[in-house]
């Protein structure tokens, strides 16, 4: 199926993070980072009108020598959002990195409300790679390379002590009952804070990475918005040295669907012959979207993992972030190529696929009823005997 989509240039603004604060208002975080390349680090508030209109409402420029906003999450109920922004190298080396920052959108203006440090002190290489809100908006999780902390939101007061893990963290989310962390090697489950900010969080369960043809590198994780027992992971395979020598495909991307009750993979699909870079699930739970290092973006049916839509050459560089809007009618992707692409999700997207599934389900039920009434034909008995 084809879909309307439009590329919008953003002069001198590489995009690294995206969050919707309302159905048609989106925050884009980006800039030149801490490289002093002359590109300022900012957060910009835009209003969307379908895929064709992107109107700048306001922007917030970060302090000199701060990093770009590298991860972001919003609470549309309050208009507040949080993101990971490293302080200057000088402040980091002094142990004063206020990497976890909160803001609010008030009268179309972005206003800071607080900032705290959640990373290991004086580590200039670490940054807040994952930022997640609990569904009720009361907890915020900020994760660095091998540490994470749960905070109260929006106060940013500690809800539990800093947690250190042995593997590199790639993503972290809240479920209604627990915290789910995805690392290079596995999925680790932690309990929610119990109300005592001094009580450490201890891992409850560790689940191996999903099975793939080659070694896997987990990238991102998403929970189904209306079914807490369904989870999705985006993983990149890493080819063996033999395959690299033979010039075989060095990295491929896979999406896995999990049953959280059993922690078993129920479906897995290869979605790209290149590594994937970003991932999201629509608020209505129907669609999964991913960005690939081949510059494309794709949309899948969340129930079957069937591909529904692919936009080739969506950007000139691999997309770094993508998000569905609150009504699941738009998808926005951003890239360091100074563009965002806005995709209108057709109302009928996936309906044909689901219709065929329903057709075959009804067909086989009717067939079973007929066999029950009239018996199995001799020809079929001969086939299966």
C-alpha cells in the first residue's frame, strides 16, 4: 500500500530525538553535539497539519558546550517532557553533569523545570541513551551505558538508588508491574520502586536474547500499549568473521514478538538486510515502525509482523529517531541529514492483511465443521495416510 509522506528540511539542525506533547505538536531535539561545529543544540516545538505542513512554534537553545538531546520522552497529559542532555565536558570532569533534564510546554513555549545527574561521575564518554516514563507518568527512568536510575516525575527526586549492570544498556521501558531493560546480551527485569528511595532495585529475571541466524545485538524494546503481556524487541545480528571474510551481509535487523508470561518468542521476522537504528509502536497498538541504516523506514502489522509499508530513501543518512503521534495517524522520523519525514498512516493500512487472516480462519472453521458432519473425504484420507 502507498502512503502520503513529505520530507521537511531543517537548516542546520541534525535530529536525534522526537517526542509528541499533543496530537499535532512535536518536540524535535538535535544540533551539533559537543563538537563545537558551530551548530547550536536546541529543542524545537512544531505543529503538524497532516504530512505536508510543519510549522515552527518555538525553540529552546541549550547552554554553550552542552551536548545535543540524545533521547526524549513526553507526557502529553501534562505537556511535560524529559530528555538526556550532557553538560559541558568541563562540568562532567568536575562531577557536575546534569544529564537528566525536564521541561514543560506552556503557551507554546519550552520552559526548563529541573535537572539532575544520573550517570557515573566524570565519565565524558557516557550519555543518557534511554529515557522512559511509566504509564501513569509518576516515574522516569534514565539509563546510561551501564547504569540506570528511576526518578519521581516531574520532581526528578530519586525513587531508588542508581543501579549498575554488567552489559551495555540499549533501551529500557516500564510495564505496569516492572522495569524491563534490554542490553547487548539479554533482557533483564527489575521491580518498580517500593516507595523507599533508599531501597536498591535487584534484578528479578534475566532472559537470553532472541534466537537469530548469527549473534544478536539488541537495540530497542517496546511494550504493547493495551496488552502488557506482549513485548517487541528490535535486534541486529552481527556476522561471524567467516561471513565478513566472504563478504556476506554483515548485519541484518530482526523484530521479535514476545509472550511476557512465558518470556518466549512467539514470532520473529527479518525486517532489513542492514542494521536497524530506531523503533516505535503506535499508541493504538496496530503498527510497528523501524528505521534502517539503508536510509529507509518500514511499518509492520504488530499482530503478524507482516510488512505493510516501506519508504525507501526516507533520508540521506540513517534515521536516528521516529515516533507515531498520539492518534496513530502520523509517523515522524528524523535524521542527522537535517530533515524530518512525516508519513500519513492510511486508515485502511493493514486491513487487507487482517481480512485475509479472518477469511482463512473462518474458512478452516467451516471446513472442520463440514468434516465433523460429513466425515473426511477418502481422497484426503489417502493424502494423510
